[in-house]
């Protein structure tokens, strides 16, 4: 196993980015309900993400930055990433979450991964207090979302990554918790569920609830002895 791909929200982090953003504009409850339905595979992920992004329309840039600064890695996540890197394992984050939140959490722990595939929340033109041509407040979220993991799925992202690295999918590990992780969990050589949702657990080879347990699984599978 030479590639380990992690989901982010709910896996590497116990933060939920859209909920942190929603707290800033009073829609966190609506966000959490939509997220839970999507993670349990009750509604499509693309639909859920667009619904959540729409609720954030008009959120000022300063509030967006403050919310992303609250995103944190789980205890032990940074150490596990570093240990995988030292073992010569290619590490990746494949997330329907947002690149700025992932970057903030990694920077706070002074750790990095080899590849990040994520989505983005566009902002209106960044003028100081000005408005864009269509009237949207500059420096505020537009309510849209874009990126490769809206309609695109994580199995394709993992397959592309494996091809780039030059390994078979059978040599990859996927770690995730929600319904949008199912595609990569189903094609990876080893599927690790991190406190997976009920609809996801049957598709996992092993289930863990801490980064320490995840490390034990990777050690048992000789992933941490790769070169």
C-alpha cells in the first residue's frame, strides 16, 4: 500500500466546515440537517452541497476567514500524516470540503500532504465595501460552490492519483466516514471507516474511532514500513 487518501470533515478533522460557516450567519442548524441527510445517503451529495452553499450567500470575507481558522485536525492526525510521509507513503486529502479550511488546519499543525483535491466557495469581487456589477457585496460569499468533488466522485480522484503515482488501486488505502466517501472506499485496496455512518460501515474493511487506531491498522498492513 503506497497511497493513503483521507476524507477531511469527519475524518482527519472533527470540524464540519459548512457548520462553522453557518454559525457565522445563523444557519448552522439547517446546515447540520442537510449534512446529516447527505452523509446517510438520503439525498445526493451535489444537491446537499449546493443547498448548504446557498445558505451562506452574503457571508463577509472576514467571517469566512474566521470560520476556516477554527478548523482543526483531530488529535494524532498530524503525527500520522508525518509518519506516513517518513515511510515514503503518498498522502492525499480528497474532500468535498473547502481548500481554505483544509489549508488552515494543516498550516496550524505545520504539516502537509502530497495531494489535496477539494472544492471552493467563490467570493464576489474583493473590493473594500464595494459591490459587484450584479449587486453582490464585494468580499462576500456568492452562495455558489465549485470544484472537482461536487459532481465528480472520490473513486475517480483516487484512480487519477494512483495513476499519477504509478500504483494499482489495489495498493491504495481510503479513509472516510460518509456517503460521499463510498466510491473511494469501494475501489481502494483497503477501506478504513472512521466512525462511519450506518450506510457506510458495511462497505469498510475495518472501522476505527481514533487516529491511534488508524495507525495500528496501517502498521498491521505494513503501510508504515513502505519505502
